[in-house]
């Protein structure tokens, strides 16, 4: 593997942590602006207000846990 391929590989490995950080920033910006945010936890979707209160919106299926690299087909 040449140096440019190694650099690309290194950058690609950063994508999951960078995207997680971006989601966290967007969440807190929305809350700070006084907006409500939808979050998924405990097999449900909840609406979270800026004051921290949560309102149940909808039940959802349990998370699907699969090994990294596995292809999952969702009908």
C-alpha cells in the first residue's frame, strides 16, 4: 500500500467518530435553540424538549446487531 492509499485508509477510519461528533453537535444546537429533538432509546422514539422533558412518540423494533461488514437486506 502506497502512502496516499494509507492516508485515505486512515481518513476513512475517522468517519464513524466524526459523524458521531457531528450528530452530537447538531443535537445540542437544536436543544440550545429551544427546539424539540427526536431520539431513539429503549425501543421507542421520544421527543426531547429543551428543558429535558421526554414525551413518548412511538414504539420501534429492537436494534439489529450484526457484525461489521455484514450486508443486511431490509425488505
